[in-house]
C-alpha cells in the first residue's frame, strides 16, 4: 500500500499537531479563568482600603496627586510581550497615537519592548520613558517602578496628569484597548467621601496631606498592578482564541487527509487484489 503509507505519515503528523494545539489551548483557557478569578481581590482591596479611611474626610485637602493644575500629561502605554497579541497590541498603539494627537506635549511612557518599538516612529520629537523587560522584572516590580516614576514626576512639578492605555478583556471573547485617567487620583477621594461617617472628634496622628500622599502612593501601585494583571488576562484570552482558530483549521485539514487516506487505502487494497487475481490467472493459463 505505497500511496496510503505516504498519506499515513502526513495523517500521523497532523494528529500529533492537533493534540499539541489542544493542550496549549486548554492551558490558555485555564490561565484565563484562574487570572479572572484572582481579579476579585483587587475589588476587595479597594473596598477595604477606602473603608479604612472612612472616619475622616480628606477631600478638602489639596495635594498634587489628587488635585493638580499642571497640564503636562504622561501617557502610559502598556503592551503585551506574549505571543498571539500582535492584533491587540496594534489596537493599543492606535489608541495611543490618537491620544498623542490630542495632547501633543505629553510624555510617552511605553511599558513593554514590543510597544516601545511600535511607538518609536510615532514619538519622534517627544519625551519618552521606556519600561522594558516586563517578564524578567515581574509585574509587581514593574508596577512599583512605574509608580515611583509617576510619583516623582508629579511631586517635582514636571507632570500633572497621567493616562493609561492597556489591553483589557471585557470577557473571554472581547478584548480591546482601555483608557483610564490615572492621575490626579481624585477618584480615590471621591470614593472615600462616600464612606465618610459623621464623627465629630477624630484624632489625626499625621497631617492630612501626609495621609493623602501615602494613601495615593499605595492606591497608585495597586491600580497599575491591576492594569498589568488585566493585560495578562487579555493575553490568555487572545491566545486561546488564536489557538481555537488554528485548531479548527487543523481539524478540518485532518478530516480531509483522513478521507484521502481511506480512499488511498481502499485503492491500494483493490490494486493488490487485482494484481493477485491477474497473477493467478496468468499462472493458471501457463499450466
């Protein structure tokens, strides 16, 4: 069965590829659901964080991190270093380019080597600060480094606002760029004010401005880490969708090769039977 044997090799190869792709897809699915479940801790932390300061109102205290008139904007652009993220990274870059047109005097802060490379032609002539090596540094440390940079820039008067654009997964099937106004973090004090209790006498061991500074710094690190975490969720969802698409194509190809193999096997069997029958006829005739 010469022809069938040749096709059988191709069939074995594609069966093995389908098995590998299915395993990779299962890993991506599991990663997505695990990371999405862990995201609940950010909401719980935010509620506890605000509730801790519910006894006093800090909204009347001015601080550069929560109330700032400096128009200079830092545009943080988070992209993914993972595979299968080219399309979503491109959408993030396009959203960043549109935001750069609105704020031409901004400081562009790419987070990720791929994003920095794609932004390079767009950011010519603009001030940039690149944070690379996300995977090597780790998400938490990148969040801390980014927080320290934004904190110092705002406190030293070189920046007043910060906007973050990053890949966000609305659900398992929908991923898109998301824009968040990060600084000034008046969102924090707005939430805090909703929980304020009417307590007449409160002992403040620290100055309200110092409390705001510490509160804002911790909140800033948490929000940045949450956005980086959201990026990894988007990675898992995008990888799963790409692998699902590849799996469907491979399964369709496998089905076609399987049918071709079955036809070739039948053809080889028929050919062998004809050859045996002809050989016996010729042998019988000679006798």
